[in-house]
């Protein structure tokens, strides 16, 4: 099974979701917290480790680098990252649909 076929961790899923538009590390953390109602809080180690992994997979890329503001980087999804996200979204939809069907039985 390759990386594209493996289920995403919750952190990866929400980071990719937050990067549908360019965003920086703190912005990603804030957006994930907002989306999840505070249930998911990404620590710095988790966030930056995930960003490195996602860059290595070529699922995200640096969008801009602000050299005047402590070298703040903005990241954005690549086409490959969008594909990985959509594949996971489809997988999750299938899980939910299967669970709903079983409730009706």
C-alpha cells in the first residue's frame, strides 16, 4: 500500500483541509481548532513534523516566505495533496454510508 492509499491521520487530514488556501503554521493551528470546536489542538511538534512529512510527499509546498517576519512560511496544497485529501474524504464518506446502512437493518 502506498502513501496515497493509506488512511490519513487526523492531524494530516485537518492540516490538508486548512491548506485549501495558503496558510502559515499558526494559522493552520487556529483553523484546525476552530473547525473542530477546540477538540483538535495541534502542538508545535505535531504540526511542524506533519508539515515536513507532507512536503516530502509533495502534498504541500511553500507558497510564500516572509523574510521580515521571522521567516514565516505559508504553505498550500499541491495537486497531489488535493488528490490525497479527496481520496481520504471519499473513504470516510464510504465508512459513514456503510454505518448508516447497517443502522437501517
